């Protein structure tokens, strides 16, 4: 059983609340637009991190993080990218890869809009944790936690981060 902390779109903003919410997680996943090596380093100081770069990330982040990451946790195949879209409207950059080999769990960021959707056609859970940073149009900063146990994805929590 693995407990996962998930965030996206930090845009170089570090929040000490990340420590509180991710301290009991086994891994942290960042779905891009990290914004700075410092944020990535602070997350890595907490827990092992799986991260992809986003469209605002500089070369320094892109040299450390891929654009697309495929991996398996427990028995759940995962596809992590920044610009991904959602069921019925996947981004052109990733659509072919999704349909050629659908994962059980698809994670993306970019929109700054938290979404949890199930793609019935592909039998794939799609997660977008919204935005954990302060840059962007979003009103509420968010992140997620969940558990992967064998082939099961469960105990999903949406966490709203207050700006104070």
C-alpha cells in the first residue's frame, strides 16, 4: 500500500503546508509547472518525488524531469504529464499515447482546475489536482492525497490551501 501526495502548478511557490499534508505520504507526484529547482528540492527533501515539467518550466527543471512519465505503483499503471486534458477532450500531445496504451490512472495539471473524472471508454481514472501555487486565475489553491493498494485507488482527499 502506497500513500501518494499529488500537486501541480506551484509556479515556484513553496508553502510550508506541503510538509504537513505530505509528511505521511510515501511519494509526492508533481504534475508540472514546478517553476523552480528550489521547490523540487524541498519536495525531494520530504519524500521521493515523481515529477514532469510543464510549459512554464525552464531548462534547469526540464533537464531533471521528463515531459511524460509512465510507471507502476503497486499494480496500478500510471501516466503523468502536465498538459493532458480530460475524458473526451485529451490534449493532442498525449492523446495517441493514452489511446495506444491506456493506464489505469492518468494524472495531469495545467488547467489550474481540480478535476476527478472516470473515463468509461478507457476504464481510466483521471486526476488533476488543480494549482498549489499562487500564480494563475484560480481562486482556491488545491492538492490531493490518495492511496494505491494493489489495483485499487482509494481514500482520495481534496485539500484546499488557505492563503493565510
